[in-house]
C-alpha cells in the first residue's frame, strides 16, 4: 500500500473539517454573485495574504527580486502584490468553474494559439503529453480542454486536506477530466500513450523523491520533474507546453507550444534537454506575465551539490543553512 493510500484511510482531522466548511461556505456566497464581482473579491482576498497577513511575503519578494534583478525594491513589491491578487482571483475562478456551462467557459477565452497544431497529429499517433505549470489559471485550463472535447487524463498530487482534495477532483471529473493520482501515473501514462490519448500534468515544482532534473530557471538550477520527458522519449510522442494567461480584459489567452529537442540517442542527455527546453518555454511566458506565476512556492529550494553561492535559493533566510538536495 502506498503512502498516499495509507493517508487516504485516515479520517479527516477537526481542523480539516473546519477548513473545508469555511471554504464551502465562501464558495456558496460567491456563487450568488456575478462572475466579475466574485473575481474582484478574490483579488482582494489575495491581497490580504500579502498585506496585512504577510503569508510567504518574504519568499515571494526574494524570488521575484532574484528572477528580475533589474527591478528596484518598489517595483518588486508592486509585482509581489499583483501576484497575490492574481492568486486570489485564480482560486475564485477555479472554485466557480463548476457553475459554468460549456459556452460560458469557452467565452472566457479570447484567443487560442497552437490548438490546430495540437490536433494535427497523425492518426497512428501513440498519444500526446500536455505539460503545464503553476502559471496563469491551470484549473480553468483543464476545464477548457474538456470543453473543447479533448477530455484528457490529468495527473494530480494529493492535498493535505482529503476533503478539499475530493472536492477538487469531483469538480474535475464533472468537467470531463479523468483524474489520475501521481502514485498511479506510470501505469496510466503507459496505457494512455499506447491508446493514443492525451495526458496532462503540471511539471514545475521539485518534489522530494520525485525523479527530476536540475535545469536553469531564471539562471538558477531548479529541480524539475522529468517524467514527461522520459515517457515522451520512450514512446516517441509529442510534448506540448500549455498555459492559460489572463489578459487585461479579464478573458484569457490559451497557448499550446511544442517542446522539441534535437535527439542525440543518449536517453539521459535527451531527457535533461527536454526538461530544460520546457523550463525555457515556461520562463519565456513568466517573463511576459510575471504576476501570474505562483511565486509563493519556493522554486529553488532544492538544488544540486556545487551550486555557486550567488545562484542558491534566494528565499533562504539563513544562507549558511543551505544544503544540496537531490
């Protein structure tokens, strides 16, 4: 039995039940409001996390300053504040997603780039891997794929709060997504690629114990999951980076961009190259829409041995406490 299965058998704690009840109460209230009003409330709630609550504010500001050294302190704080507002709005949009019908969801998208290329694969294709990041609105992106009839399988990680996890997964299934926990990912990806299906996943957060590559992200080595690249090379299937970016109008720009490398025949080298190319594409879009990245996550927390001091985790309060992570 996996650690995930063991955790699922444990009953929810009192704090989990309270958190879930509060979340459902908030969602019920937001459901009664017009979409734009609810989203505006989400932005304000997000700003509360930045100020006065200051939750992970140090992490966010230090990482933004490291990624954009050309910004002065005032502009770093402005961008950090915008990232919290975006996070709050994203959470509300994801919570209200089940209330949208297909036409309403598609109406949120102003432009979709690369969609025709994504669908132009040969009939004999073994499958396609779709790789996203914690950028833009990744939950709405899954809903968009389902609304367009793609109905991919999506790989997810478990949440600490089982009640919240079940709620999210029920919503995802209701949209037409087939949810796969990452503990079953290897078997399900293999099956999906052989059956010619689409498989979607997030791949921008290094997790302890997860097979990863250390690749550059804003010039610093960042631990990045490599599973998608391993399967892409094993089954010789295409990989697309995808993102759903909020425009000033409040609508979205959806992009699908192929992750391509020149293959050398060296499987390890090619895997690292593909992960690095994915990271390069992500960085490109984060530079264009920096406030829409999930800076609240310590992206450079895990780094390889030998990382120069100037490239180490900028969110580490005590630099002398830095230790390499594999």
